[in-house]
C-alpha cells in the first residue's frame, strides 16, 4: 500500500454515525465475510452496561447473513467476555493493544479468514482505524455512541476531527432482510 500523506494512512473506508448505519448487504457484496468490531463506544456506550437494542439487532443481522464476528478491544477480559456472550459473539480479543495491529491479527487468525475478507469497525481513528490499516485491513469509523467520554479523550477527538477534514459521513441505508 502506498500512502501519499499521513492522512491517507488513517483514512477509513467509510465514516458512519453508528454501527447500525453500516449496510451489511453492501459489505457482503464487496466481498467481506468477517467483521472485527471494537467494544467501548462502538458496541456499548461509555459507562453503559449493555449494547443499545439497535446495535444488538445489527449484530444478530450480521450473524444471520453469515458474517464471522470478533470483538477486538483494549479492555479487560471480564468485560469483553461479558458483552461478547450477551451478543452471542464467540470470538473476542481482549487487551488488544490498539493501535498496534496484533489484536486484529489475532482476531483474523481466530476467525480463519483472509485479511482481504475482513473489515474492522471502531470509533477511534488513532486506535481502531490505524491498527486495521497497519495490518492492511479496511476500516469503518463510527461516531462514538456517547459523545461525552473520559476527559482525557478531548485532545484525541480534536486531532481526529482535523485528520477527517474533507471526509464525508456516509448516509444511513435502509437494510433489507437477508
């Protein structure tokens, strides 16, 4: 992969408001068969205890369509395992050390798919998207579920907004049943 400038290194494949706005039909048509998905503020909001109903429904739809799913999180095993179990996701990687690509590599290996068939979904440009891109995997950026998160994140979010200048959010699509 050749990058003309640093912004290309971390430019996501798509930028959407929510996981629920990602068209599973479009991903399937593009040849993706596996989704590595971040947990905190992507599947479950900051300081929330469970996913929103529309997020849980999207996960079920992805599973019904035949996608292999893995949660890839920097969080601890107990929390990641708890959410994965509640969503019916068997494969998860905790303490992933994103933006290093090792957690995504482990998820791809556990799912037994090629990197070209995998897409990563997350809310952080400098963690989720960068880790995916370093491994050569496309990534979809979501807005954080809860906009007001830990106070230390404000500088990171400011830098993300700068790096995303000129990038358009994708409009939500109406998903047809599989």
